[in-house]
DNA sequence: TGATTTCCATACCGTTCCGCATAAAATAGA
DNA sequence: TCTATTTTATGCGGAACGGTATGGAAATCA
C-alpha cells in the first residue's frame, strides 16, 4: 500500500518512518543504474537504500513500480536540466557545448565504472518487452527533440542556411545518445569532448 | 566441453549432432536480442534453439560464454555489412543513405516489437558490471568510427570544407547509435529516415 | 553384428528470486 | 498508563534460476 501523504498540516499518527523517500528513490536508482533492471535484485535494492524488503514494498510497491518511479524521476530531472541549460544566455554554440559538457560529466560518473545515462543504459534494454518503459522512453526522446528544436529555432542566424530546426534538434539529441552509450563503455573525457565538439560544429556551421 | 571441430577431412566418429551450431547461435542471439542478457533464462535459450540445457552447455559453455559468442558474431556481421556498404560506388551521400536505410530496416525488425541494434540494445546495459562486454563494445565503436572515417577521408570534396574526417566518422557512428536506440523504443520508419537524412545532410554539406 | 563414441532427455542439486505473513518497535492520543 | 496506529524486523514459501549428473538413444567403425 502506498503511503498516504498528509495533505495539510503534518499529523503522523503512528511510528514515523526512519527514512527519506526521495533519498531512498535516488539510492534505488543508483542500484538500477549500475546493473540494469533485471540484474538488480530486491536484496541489492534493500542494501542500497538501507530499507528492508517490506519497507520497500510499502513505500514504492513492487520492483517494477519502483523502477518506473526512478525512470520518471530521471525523466523530469533530465528535462529540467536541459531546459535550464538551454535558457542560458550567450551564443548558441556555447550553450550547446555547456550542455554536452554537463551531460558528459554525469555520464562519466560512477564508483567502479562509468555509468552513462540512466535511461539509455537501463531502460532501452527493457523497452522491447515492456510497453510501459517503451512509451516513457519515446516520450522522453520526443521532449528532448522538441526542447532542442525550440532553442535552435530561436537562433536561425546561427544555423546553417536553410536548415530545419526540427531536424537539427533530433541531431542534437543524437549527440546525447552517442555520449550516453560511449560513456557507458568507458570512453574518456577527451574523446567524448571531441565528439560533441564535432557535432556542435555541424549544427552551428555558418558558411 | 566445447566441440572439437574436425580440422582436415571430416571424420566424425560417433553419432553426429542433430543441430547446426551456427543456426543455434543465431537463435540464441534472437532470444537475447528480445529481453537482454539477464532477463533471458536458460529455458528461454533452450526453447529458442531447440537444444536442451546440457546440449547448450556442451556446445557453447555457460550462459555468459554463449552470450559473448553472440556478441562476437554480431560484431563481425555488423562490420562486414558496413564495409560492404561503404565500398559501394556512387556519391558519398547516396552511400551513407543506403547504409542507414539498411541499418534502420534491421533495427525495425522483430516479431512483437522493434528490437533495435543487438549490441546497443543488450550489451550496453551489461557493460558497467562486465569488463569483457565493455571492452568488446569499445572495440566495435572504434572500428565503426574508423571505417566511416576512412571512407569519408576518401571523398574530401564531398565534405564540408576543412572538415576532419575522423570527427565526422564519429558523427556517422552517432547516427547509428541514435537510430539503434530510437528504433528499440518504437520509432517508425519515417521518423528514422528523417533523422538520418538530416545527419547525412550535415556530414555531406557543401556550401 | 558388436563395440564404441557421441548426442540427447530427464531429473535433480543448491541457490536465489520476489512477495508476503507475522510479530516487535515506536510514536500519538486518550 | 494504556490503546490505537504506523513503521520496521525476521523469516517463510513457492517458484524460477543456473548448472550438472545419470542413463538411454543413435550412429559409425571394426
């Protein structure tokens, strides 16, 4: 049973819970991030969050529901980060470079090995067998494409002449995809930077 | 124990095996392709190949070894297909479009849902926890980059002036990456084509 | 034909999986 | 202090997991 959040003033009746749901969700996401959905057991999640299985079940439901919650959280965080980066002032080239640099830093994080993007690195595999995951990923990609396209459309004089912002927006997302995949296979910072610099050079090419 | 392949003339002593190892390997790959490594059980593999577990074990070793064999096979097939496509005559633009069209067709195949690229769709997830998989993927990406770069370098007059074939080669691979990921999330043929046409337009842009 | 070699099918092993049932612990209100 | 209510802890149970032992079936050589 999912916890009932006290709507108005906080009046918890019984024993207060000894954990922070947002923190636990982040720790569960980190566990999934390392090994993917199928290879992460409830014991792994329990160890990562410090909660035992009944508490996990009470807070988030079963393993699949917990995973979907981490995906949704990652989706909103990723979009918020992108919107923030796209709203920064300065020339388009610098805006894009800063976004990709930030993404690469996240993708290269990880305790033992680089983790890449959480969505690309774990949800893409589940996407074939699970329509729910597939739908979420499709939404995220569409939102990324649209966010990039809107920003590109706002700077037509910094794009190649006659370019279609929509199409270039998809290419901007494609750069994120390749960074996510390559980071998870261990690519170092220099090679990632070379790739997104080349991509930005194509998108922001003025003759 | 792995089967000893008769080296010279075929002199099988005892009962000949009733299956074709190459076919079984392809069927096992299809099973992994759908659900990924961790979510595919030995029962799934047994059903997909028609072999029972002891035969599977005798032919390919344990589950991990079988998966590595499918990865290696996919690697060689993918590289051979790319080299073949790159060696086709005609303008660079047409060569690249044909390659991406062929890749999209493969990525969109699948009985229930589109499967994307086998390596991207299944091995990227395992890459963090498994150095062996990680190394193989890193090799493949490097080989793809190099193959594209070599072909691009052979047509400098079809590239943007002053462009670096090496950097553009990485972008050519990036287009494959985004096609692989988006196909696995259900993108239709038109949207995939729009993406690779935009990408080819950037790579083959003459002012 | 008989012996030998290899393949195949059944069944089992110990482990791990996910989910839940039950009981103890901790707080608020009476 | 005592009761009600919610969270935590322990541990169980049925199922599925990966891997293997064992015995029978099939095909070839002598």
